[in-house]
């Protein structure tokens, strides 16, 4: 026997189509207890694994408990990330207000008013990110991990606020768009990743990424406490130009 299409659909849905171990998109449904040992074709015995993790962990008997725990933890993360709660959204609104104040204080946005240019809509900005070719693989992995996976200093208020900021970004816009924003931010840099990189170079990429994330938030928030930000394309249409909208 094998998992029914309904069981496979439910597992993929609960995991948001991502591997419960590495969180990459695209999964196969793995029998935790294998069919050869009469493992049932049930939700409880199924785990979403990408082909790589399936090959690495699937046949290893000692990893069954690990796979089940990874699955349960990932299901919990997915459920919380997209669950609706009025209190949760009140907390998000408060966090965004705080983070905007920090961004307004610390980042120097382009104050040149763009004249005779059409500001991009949310959909046009998203399409621009998705149409970008892939950035350097090393640069992308380094920056994505630092921006979306590290925790920072728990005693630093700005680090903790940014953690909330990036988590809210993923909740609202999804992991794929987060990856696309980082990809664009890395591409916009002039770093030769094969020769190494410096902290100021990384900070420059982070600033570009933060501004792009804020631009997307601004599309959803017309009553911002800081000045409205907009984006348009440069004359060669290969880059985004940010500006304060007057």
C-alpha cells in the first residue's frame, strides 16, 4: 500500500509544501516506520521530506524519532505562523510602529523627490523581485541566514524588534518573497564573494534588504508614522530607486 492522495495532500498542506528538516520547497511523503515493517499509511506515520533529506535520513532507523520530532515542530511553526488572532495582530501593529521609528532614525533614505515617474504598485515590486536572476549562491546563503535565521543579542532592544519585524514580514508576505528580497539585495552589491567580504559590505546589503522589506510594508500601511516611501525603476530598468513620497 501507499499513502492516499488525500493523506499526502493534508501532510503537504500542514507543512506548507516544505521539508520539515531543511524547510526547502518541494516534498515527498516519507513513511517514518517503513512499509517493509508494516508501517501504516496514516498521517501519524507520514513526514514531509525534500528528496535530499529523504535520501539522507529516510532509510536510517536511528533517525526515526528525529524525523517525527522535526515534523511535529515544523507543523507547530506553520500553524502559529498563519493562525488568526486579534491579539496577535495588535502585537504586530505595535511592533511595526516601533521598528519604523528605528528605521526612520537609523537609515538615510533617498530624499530626492522623483518627478514625472510612476511609483510601482505592490504587484509590480513583487514581480520585479521574482524576475531577478539568481544572486551568488554563497552570498545569498550567508545573508539569508544572518537576516532571517539568526537571533541576535537578547539584551539588545533593536535586535529583538528586528526579530519581530522579520517574523511579521514572513507571516504576511511568505518565505518565498523573503528569499527574493534577499536575492535582490545580494545582487545589488558589488562583492566578489569568492574573495571574501567585510562587515561594512554585509551591513550595506542588510540595509538594502531592510529598506526593501519596509517598502513592501508601506504598500499595506497608508497611515505610517514616518513619511511614505515609494519605489520606481532606474532609467535602465535594472534597479529600484527609493524615494520619500511628498
